[in-house]
C-alpha cells in the first residue's frame, strides 16, 4: 500500500521546499529506504522542471507504518512554518496535520500510525507494495 504526503502552503515554492525536506528526512529512516519517492507536477512554462507535488511512501508491513508515522511527526516537530501536511491513501482517505496546532506529538504519531496501518475497504490483504 502506498501513501502520499502533500504539503499545503500559500507559496508553491515554499511548499516544494518543505516537501523536499520531508522526503530527505524520511530517506534517512532505514526501514523506509528505497520505499520513498517524489511525485512531480507537470512542467509550468518558464520553469526548468515540475515542482515536487508529493512524497509517496510504499508500506508493506505494519512496522513500516509506525516508522513512517514517528519519522513524520519528528519532522513536524522541527518545523517553524505554518504548513499543513496531508497524508492520502490511494482510496482518497486522508489525514491532516496542521503544524500550528500540534500540541501532543505522541498522540498525533499514534493517530497517524493508526491511519497508515488501517486496511482500505476492498483492499486485497495479499497485495504487497
């Protein structure tokens, strides 16, 4: 199963900067190496390439969801910006983290882990990402 992480910020360049930072942060997690990639937007006239749109992480075990949730929350705790991180599953189900409202990181990590680990309706339990 894959989950995509988006950054919402009024300035597209700032959103991309935060997204690249999150992608780099997640790549340092041993259990997530090789499972994290950037999705890019279409190329806009006047730009050299498409801006990153999402960090996509492939999860094959419940343990990987725990690592992803904890790493994401650790990244969130390091931010000083007003951004929103949005995790989205292939079925459209989403979980949002507003950095301005993070008061209990451990509770938030548990909630994100639960969201990432939960089976999608109609998902094939034998399918591996």
